[in-house]
């Protein structure tokens, strides 16, 4: 007879204790959150070791492995399908269309729903850059590349504002602030993130709080050869620090958590005898 697995819900930090007191054991499936509310999923393998991940595709593979190891005749198709088809299109779009470059070592970049949040850690050693004409020689700049949606785009308008007021049309050839690389056509904006006063560096993101982030709106409109708008976008590029970086979870994490919770509730309602449900 196949071993009956448990669906175990709890906190990430409590897993080891739950293992020690036998509240959970081999082949159990875990749905947990960390202290910041970020969701994780995983399982306990046949040796009693915890396996934790926050990736939907990886969890689907783990679910299949569990089914094979415990002799279940059919993989739980509803769980696998739900996790494989999470609605994360917006997050994927942001990740594909924007890239932060020239960032200091250790910089954390989160691509969120219409937001790029950049955390440059405390203690970062900034260095003076070989800045171009018109740039502040005592500032440290990061680059943000915005990629055109397709090859039909031949020009663009942009502005560091919610509404584009600059009516100049820009092109990709002969432009120091645009170009074409292996990922496609792009515009690049350079943003000052720190200032040098001759002796010390000041990181602007140190002033960000959970209620107010230091940052910029970046708007762009992409045009085809006929001067027709192909696409447009407006995102917020925010500088954060260790105290506020995770104050709002990324869009795709919220979507994953929502879909997992919905999927679990539906599964329990359809087949309450398939798994034992516990909390730890």
C-alpha cells in the first residue's frame, strides 16, 4: 500500500523542529512562508531531508518525483498543472524588457509589476566612473536598458517622467544612448545612485523608506517606420536599502502564493482523503 503523504502548512523556520518531533516525515509536501511572508514549497525526501524551493516548475518536478517514490498510480495532475501555469505574464514582461547594468558588486535587483527595485548594500565601495559629456563626474551611475518589443520598431520617445514631454524622436543608429545588441533594439538611461563629496560617498537609496522610495519614473513610446506607436510603457525605478527593500512582495510572488492557495483549497475540496492536512 502506498505511503500516505501529508500536506504540511507552517513557517519555514519551524521545519527542523517539526522533523525532530515527527510532525512531518518522508514524502510529506510542505507549504511554508518565511518571516517576511514569502511563500516556499517543498517536500521531505525518503532520507528525511527537507527540499525547499520557490520555483513553480521545480515544484512540479518534485511533485512527480514524490508520486514515483511512494508508488502513487497517478501524479497529482491538478497541482502540477496549476503550478506550471501560474499567471506571471507581467513579471515576465518586465524581466525580459528591462535590464539593469553597471551596478556595483552585490547589488540586488527585483523586477516587479511596473517597478524595478534596486538595492545597493551598505558598505558598497563606489568608484569614480569615466562619465561621458554632461554627466556629473562625482556621481556613480547605473544603466537601465529598455528593449523594444519587436523588430518593427525604428524609433522612440522617452522621458524620466510619468508623461513624456520631450517630443524629440530618437533612433538606434549613431546614438550613444541607444543601440542594438543580441537581445534586440534598446534605449539606455543613466541614473545617478550615489554622490562623492571628495572624501565620502552618499548612496541616495539610503533615504528610501517603506512609504517613500527615492527613484524615477521612466516612460517610453516605441514607433514603427510609419510613425505609429507600436507600444508604450511607464515603470518606476526605485532605489532601496536593507530596511525597506522587501516591504512589498514582487508581483509574481503574490501571484504564485494566490495560485498555490487556490489550488490547494480546490484539491482538498475535491479529494479530502488524498492527503492528511497538518499545521506546524
